[in-house]
C-alpha cells in the first residue's frame, strides 16, 4: 500500500501544529491526526463495495479520508467509484484540504477508479441534523458507506443554540465529539462502517449515557483499540485524554465477540489483540450500557473474581456522594486552621495510611470551615465515613484511593467534605465502625482498582461509577473490617485478605 500521501500530510500536520497556537487549538478541540494513526484507522474497515461514499466530518488537512482512499486504491478488490465529502470550517486549513482532494483524484485516476471529492466549509452538526432528521419535513439526506473521524473534543454548553438543536433532534450529548459520532452513524447506509478516534470517557458515567444507549442501539461494535499511554498518541499536541479507536457497523445484530486491542502509543505492529465475548464488554441487562474493556488475561481474571461479590450498594443501606463543599463557592467561610466556630474540612491531602489525618498543617488547603446557618447544608454529623479521592492521573499506580474518617481521631460534632472527595454514608449518617473498615479495605484492594479501570477511562472516580459496582455482603465486609486496626494493612496483606475472602465465596 502506498503511503506517500499520508506521509506528506503528516509533514503538513506538523507544520500546522508549529504555525498555530496550541492553546487556541485546544479551545476548539482541534487535534490533527498523525499519519500512522490514520492508516491504522483506515485498515479497520472490512468491506469496500462497488461504489464507496466516505464521510469525514472534521477533515482538517484530509489525512483520514486520504488514508482510506490510499488503502482502497492499492487493494486487490478495488471499487468502481469513490466519493469523499469532507467538512471543515477552519479557513486556514482549507488550502491543504483542497490539495489533498486533488491528490486523491490523481491516485484514483492511476488506479482506474472514478473519484469525486467535495469540501463543505460549513458547520457539520447543523448540516447533519437537517439531513438525518427522519421527521415529516426532513430533507432526503445523504448516506455514506464509510465514515472516518477524529472529531473535536469540546464541551457543549447547555445554553447554546447547538445544544438546543441537538436536544430537539433527540441527541442529548454534552461533548462535541459525541455529537459528531452519533450524527455520522445516523448518516450511514445499512451495513455502513464507522471508524472514530475519541476520548474513552463515553464508555461509562452519566454524562454519556444517552449517547451510549443510542449509539449501541444503532450500530454493532466490532473492534476497540486502547492506547496504554495517553501521552503518546498525540504527543506533540499535549492531549491528556485517554483515547480509543473503534470500528462499528450500522447493523442491529450484535456480534458474538469483539476484538479488543491495545498498544504503547502508535506501535500498532506490536499491538496486543484478543477476542472477547460481546456480553463481557456490554453486560446484559445493564441499562446504563457501560463498556468494559478487559484488555488482558489479568483483566478477565479480575472480572471473574469480582463476579463473586454481588451485593449492590442499595442492599447494604449505603450511599455514595460527592463532597458538598465547593471551595470557590464557600471561600469566605474557609479557614487555614481550626478556630472558634469552625469544624474540620477534609481534602484529599488529609488521606494518610488508610485513615484521615487532621489537621495537616503542611498542606496549602484550608483545614476548617465555619459552622453557621450559611454552611449547614454542607456539613454532616460526625461519624465513621469512608472517603475516596475523586481525581488521579492515569499513569498513577492506583486509580482508587480510600481512607476512613474516624470520629475518635478527628473529634468534632460536625465535619465538612470538600468536593474533590467522594464519601460513603448510611443515608446521611455515619457507618458502623467495622463495616467502614471492611469497606475501606475492599476499596483499597488491587482487585477493586484493577476492575474499576476496566470500565472507567476517566481520571475521575465518579460517584455514579461507584454506585454501579458490586460489593461484598454486610457479613463479608464485617469480616474484612476485623483485619483493620489502627492503620490499614500494607498492600500485599490487603490483597491476601481479599483473596482469601474471594476464594471462600467461590
């Protein structure tokens, strides 16, 4: 396969990256696709057919559709015709895009393929909504056999005309990339194929639920590729999202298996690939349609072992919430150190050895919050609570870090939990001491951390994700809690204790 054009476009990409402000590109969510990623994405398409129609809804300089054209023109079973429709409204990129269209025309001419390329310098979302609307006054929209996209990564404000248009069209999405994928899928022909590279964040969580459910109802996932490092796929763009590439077909019937692959950056030749049953990826009966990515035998083993703990949080009489004290809103009530009329305020910086240590005079954050009529809704009665840090780096050793708030260590009648922590409680009250210790041990286990990473691509530990998890029974948690005394056991001991409980429950 010739890669001359996509390599040339990679030089263009690097030139554009050097000539444009990174901050400005980040603001509009614009990240140009490296040639190696584009060629890999093009290789995921399965069928060409006689007449190919390619949609590239955020084309940039055109490396994505050009890679598909190159692959089709150099293949043995070449199509009779290729049509490309490329949307791009960045006028600074349009000259490069026009050149790419002409180069594709020459490639197809040499291969004996009829080619038609059209550039649309208009808003893709508005155009696609009009074309894909199936209502009474809908226009006869275009349909495509192939869609390939690296959509912009940008939140959509609920107050914008775009958000209102999307909602009216039945597309409840909070990020532009989800809108691009959903609309592109709706514009496919039956059995048409889509390949996209987007953040992994859509795989779980409440913000993308409508998108997940709608997309999985419309298409059949066939292949998902995960980058083991966030920094290597778009290294020169400083993209920090964890990205995935996925291939889907516009079909209602679901496959028995999905291919899962992973690579260290863009080294696709040495990717780890495995076939996983579809119902291990999207669990039957899961109304939230979380997408679980078990990329290794260890992940599969973790899934099987976690299956031995089957108690929903509701059955334990427990609730998990996000800390109600939002620093910038409560700023005037916060104090660096405890003073008369204040109560403890707990941040992630107070986590130490599995317990909350307060105060922490070395940390830059406040240690206390005023207890008054202005803050009463932010405070809880003191008691045993289990806290988790909400944020971590993907490269950190652990995603889930838990600590016990022990009222005998932090003596106060009320306590405030800052918004960067989640906390487990018994409907607004504290937990039984041994139950709290057992829950903290379970959350601090390698097994829980590994399983959590399988379905959560966020660096954030969402309360919604924690509600989706299953837990040991109350009796099991109490047994686990008996192993926690004045400090949390070391990691090896924690894992050994949970393994023993797991095997006794097998």
